[in-house]
C-alpha cells in the first residue's frame, strides 16, 4: 500500500477528511486567539470592578449599546441615568462629567470587547463549518461554547442589574458566577484545542497523576469562584496583613453571622480567610502531586507539566500576598486575576498530558486546497 493510501486510511479511521486534517492548524490558531481574547476580557472585567465602573451603563442594548455617546448631549443623558442609581447618590454624589466618562469608558470597553469576541468566534466557526473544515464531532462542542458566550453576556447584565436599585455595587454571587462562567469558557476552548485531532484510542490507561491532576483543576476553579466573592465584597481591601489575619492565623469573627453558613458568602473576613486557606491547600496539593510523579513516574512530559503548574501556583500565591499587602492596587489586582486564568489553563494542559498520548499529525499540504 502506498504512503498516500496509508495516510488516507488513517484519516478515515479518525473520522476526518484530508481537508479537515489540513485545516487543523488554522482551527487551532483561531481557537487560541479566542482563548487569549477571553483572558483579556477577564482582565478588563477585573478593571471595571476595581475602578467601580460596572454600574456606569444602566441599560443593556446588545446591538445599539455598541455605540457610545457621540455628543455632549448624549453624555449628559447617560450621566443623568447614572445619577438615578444608589451608587451615585450614596457614594459618588457630586461626581463630575469627566469622572463619569472615565468609569463609563471602562464598562463600555468591557461590553464592546465581549461583542468583538462573539464576532471573532462566530464568523470563522461558520466558515470552517460550512466549508467542511471542522470534524463533525467538534461542531457540538464549538456550538456549546458559542451559546455559553451568549449566556455570559446575559449573565453580565443580570449581574449589573443587581446594583441598579437597592445596592451600591453588584451582587457578589452574580459576580462570582459571571467570572466563573468566563473561566469555564476559557477552559472549554483550551480543552478543545488540546483534543483537536485526537481519538479515544490515544487515551492512556489509568496511570499515576490522573486523579491528582483532576483535583488540581477542580480546586483552582473553586479558588476562582472564591476570588469572585472576594472581589464582590471588596474583601481584599481589609485585613491587609500576612501570614496573620486580624492578629491571628485563625481570626475571631469568622462565624458571627447567622445562620453560620452565610458567613462563607457574605462575611468579608470569612470569604478572605477561605480564599487564603484554599490557596494553601492548592499549593500543598500541587507540591505533593509533583513530588509523587517525580518519584514514581517516568513520563517526562507529564512531570514537566506538573512542575510548570507548581511554579505557577507558587507565583500566583506570592502575587496574591503582595496584592493583599498593598491593598489591591489596580495593576496588581489585574495581574492576579489574569494569573488565575493562566494557572487554570496550565492545570487543564497538565491534566490533558496525564490522560492522552501525544497526537501524531500526518504531513499535509495547504489547508485551503480544493
């Protein structure tokens, strides 16, 4: 059998045509770009929170909202709407138009960025799909990602709406959900990139490290949600000492709310304490996981990815401490939030290495040949 026939047979076994295999580098590059844009919008979202900009736009217009105020009269109208909500009346009363424009542009950029991501995802997706350059098995995954992206926009408005009537800031529950869904979408895109071109035949049998890698992914995602609660309650603005918190490793007042479980979500001290404790747990799990692989496993790529995760965990923990000690300045807060997403992505990459053998891609020509 010729080499060409062998390659063709191999592609058929994988359920992909030659055109689809040839398009994989382009599909991969497109998805990586979208993932980077999601990382960027999460960072911009952190800026809108830290600058208290999220409530500056009091309406949700999915299409017309892409157009910012274009005249002085338009700006005055937008400002007047903001002046009707509790955040202005109780916190920012007397704010100048120029100060309002500063926070408005942050929120507008965040929403506009979301629209850009939708276009960057949808247009290539439709092109690759309609031209037969995406494997059939990938279509439901990609469609689900797009639907979740649309739901993320709606969830963002649901979050903003929580701060327009009775509160001076958004609900910490909705903020954590909004952040968590963004990071989940990032993880789904990365997972799709890593699985591109693989088959179940490449799935490795049970081996050391798989359960530990799964635990790391779950714990880091939980830490992201806790970070959302910290941000929603401005819990990082207080108790700015380390390793002690309010003069003790386990401070008093962690359970002063009733019922007791409410403290985990609405007591700023408890929320920050939980965020600290989970950081310690993640650091310990990452170190033990890497040490066990080092001692009992001879798969060097898996060991290297575990060490990368350890390095990022330590860096993220150090960054969190520095951010706390400096009372969350804007740039440190953004670096810390972006670092959490990057760490989550690294954990998914490491998990993938424990589950699948490397893909051996056949040599192909141009992806856009007939």
